[in-house]
């Protein structure tokens, strides 16, 4: 469990960051495991038009981002929005031992049956990093720069919305932005279920950098290990650039979310009344982990909403979600 403790003057210990490099790396993760990212499938399809040599390079190095992008690619911004070129320079200037540590962790997460990747990283981590940065720069020029230009203003809108919500307090806003987290107002903590225990006091290590991300959806990413600054990357679906482009993507996400009997059963039960994961698990005779997995897909497609009621998180069908889906399907005809 990772626990972030927020000081009383919490607004002074949070800031927002938008990183084109970090978002590019998240989009590369989407290309590596597209089956987990229904909402971004339009991007996956567009990337089929990238040069063949670039697509081959992204596949060859996909092990680097298959679990999650190494933290060195989100090493900290200069302000609200960084310049991509400045971010590349900052990563290229990192000490060799820090580069080796992060790349070694990526190799271990991805697996390395013949030991070739680990040998290369230990032998010359800077050379490996420079090869990756060259590939990243080609990916940026070939397609992601244009995507970022369209995405950046919509991410700034997401920051503005989150900032407005924080006028009522940072922790209540984080409870809304990150439903996967557990917020304790009295203890002033935010907790995320992760396989290792770590407690971070933001009065000492802060500020907490908050990064909305479209390509991270549906994941919540957290960085808490030194020497990296504490960062929470939370998923957002930004406002549409135009209904014709985004509505089919949402229709596809919703149809995929509905294409499983357990999820249909969950929706039927949630139409009756709001229910917790534990209650759904008992009724359906499924494990809590299985129910949580189905709920994540329904949440990601905006078919259900979550809210906290004391100790429990309750789920309910999103208002008008099914009717909206029917309307969208008719409109596609």
C-alpha cells in the first residue's frame, strides 16, 4: 500500500504538470498492449500509417513500456507544460547509474530469457538510452507531435476543471479524480493499493505533481521512490475535438465493455440500486478481484459511476448511459 500524507495547507503542496514526453511514452504503452486500451484504439489504427521501420523499432523495444514507462521519462517539468526537446535533453543528461537502475527495472519487469537485454543495459546504459531516445524522437516527428498539439489544450481544460474542484479542498478533489484511491480526511492521507508499502510525507517530499493523461487511461500511475519527485498520473477522457471523431471511439469502448455476460449482470444489479464490490461478489458468486476487473471496464466506458459512502465505494449505473449508447448507435447509421 502506498500512502501519501497531505499537510494541512494542502494547496501549497500540489501542482500540475503536463509532459508531452510522458504522454508519448503512455501512448507507446498503448501500442504495446492495445487489448487493454479500447478507448485509444483510434490511435492504434492511425499508427498503422507510421513508416514501417519506425513501427518495427517500436515493436522491438516494446518491452520497455509493456508494464509501464520507466520513471526516468517523467523526471519533472520546468513548469505547467514542458517543451518536448527540453525533456529529451533532461533525460539524456541523467547520470549513468540512475539510467542503469531504471532500465534494469524495466528489463526485470518485462523478462529477459537469454539475458541479452540486461547485458546491454549493464554494459553501457547510456548507449541504450540514446538508442531509445532516437526512436522516441522519430515517433514524435512522425505522428505524436501533431497528436500532442491537439491534445494539449484539452489537457489544460482538464487541469482547469481539477483546479476549480480543489477550491473546496485538495483531498476531496483527489477522491473524485482518482476513485481507485482511498482518501482519509481525518488522517489527511490518500492510499493506493500497490504491492509494496511506502509512506510519503508531502510536507517533506512535495509538492505532489498531478498529471492528467488521456493515454494512461484506465491506469493510475504513481511515482514515490526517490530520487524522483512524487507524481500521480490520473486518467482523463478530454473534451471532444468534434463529436464525429470521438463518439465512435466511445461507442466502441462501451460496446466492448458490454460484451461479457458478467458485466451485463453487474449492470442489471446496479440498475436496481447502488452496490459495493463486496455485495456484487456475494450475489454473483465471483471473487472480489474479478468483480473489480469488470467494474474497471464499465467505469472506463462511463457506463457506471463510483462514489464513497463511509468505508465502502458504491457503484451505480451512470445516468442516461444506456440511452445515450442507443442514441449514438442510431446516429452512426
